[in-house]
């Protein structure tokens, strides 16, 4: 196996670990796996959205509403989330769990865990984008993403993560902790 080949945790339809597999051998449309989704908010309350590079295997050139990625063998969700945040945007921050969800679609079967964090360049410094994965970043409001007036192409799994987060917000009572 090549040294740089990720080994991904496989789970069943109930999110129980059943094994692992090198990324190059995985059937993403058939195999359930775990993914982290980090909603990165800036000081104005907007999300930092990534435009994916054109060489990505899944949804090349689309906008990813979240930072994140597959949970690798030996990692917890939270460890994966911190690693992905550092790899893709070049900073780390305290992460707040927003719960998990199942999402399935063409080319993916995912048990995801959603986290939120805040990015402040005066604290974390300038973003350092991962060139092989992130072409650019953009600031967008949750409302603009969900209404999508510009008909942008968003990765369906990250958009589903945002919908789960937004639903949680609308269902919370005023004094309920998220």
C-alpha cells in the first residue's frame, strides 16, 4: 500500500465500526464511512465556504459549505475534525459538537458529525489554504447558501450538514443549550 494512501474507517448502517479500507479501494457509493463537517463562522456570523479544486474526486469545483473530511483509522470524530481544519485552512480552534446525522446520495453513504468554530484572523492568523484541495474561500450567510440565489453548486453532503444544523437551530427553544 502506498505510504500516502489514507485508511478509512468503515461503519455499518447504524454507525458501528466494521473495519477499515485504503481510500483507493473504497466504494464511496456503497460503503458507509464517517466524515466530519466543521461550520467555520467569521466575526460577522457568516460561514467561510471553500471552493474545491478541479482535481477532487468528489464534486470537483463545487463549493463545500464545511471544512472537514473522512475519519481515518485510529481517529475519533473530534481528532479528525481538528486535523482537517488544520490541513485545509491552516488553523485550529475550539470545536463545539452539533450532533451527528446520516446522509446518503449518489456516490456517498455517510455518518457525519457536525462541529462549529469561529475564525478570527487577529487570533488565528491568516488562512493557509491546502492547495491540492481548496481553490479559494468565500464568505456566505447561511440564508444565502440555503436559498442559493446564484445557483452555485454545493457539495450535497456538506449542504445536508448545514440543513441539519439549521433545523437544530429552528427547533431549539430560546433558553435551550445547543
